[in-house]
C-alpha cells in the first residue's frame, strides 16, 4: 500500500477536527468525486495518507484538480486522527448492527486499528 498515493478527504472547515472522512485510492479518484463548489467554498481538506497536504483548485472546465502537494510537519498525525475517528464511527455502527443481530463482528473488531495502513483498510476506499 503506497500511502503517498492514497488520498484522505476531511469534510470539515476546521482541519484539526475530523468531519466526514473519505478515503480514495488516488488523487484522480478524489478529484472526480469532489464538487467544484466544495473546493471553492473551502469545505474541507485533502491530504495523502502519508501526510502531504494537497492544494485543490478548479480548472477552466469546472473540474477539481490538485494544484500542489506540500510536506506538512503534523500532516501524518492529522490524517491518522481523521482515520481513527472514521474507524471509530464505522466500528460503532457495526457494533450497533451486531447488537440487533444484523451482522456478526469478527474477533479482530474488538479493538480499533492503530496504524494508518490498518485504518485505511478498515475505513475502506470510496473510489
């Protein structure tokens, strides 16, 4: 898994707080999914899973594009926090379903993953 290729988008204007966190296989998939107004209105942030900040823009056709990648000192920690929050939400929903008899949790779901690789795998890819 190449963490420098995976893109994590946080739909929260305050990037230090996890909002709706979505994971994409690469920047092209993230850009295709995002709307131009989301970028123009500054609705959130995008980083690689390795912690590089992606600067997003909109081209003359209204498509979302990556205009820059920047090393960010706290980027890796920030992304890990976002992914941990997303994984906690997924696990909470799965536990609620299990309590209603809708699914069976695996024994490994008793604890949250800790590494970025594990968290990306648990949260899953959107596109």
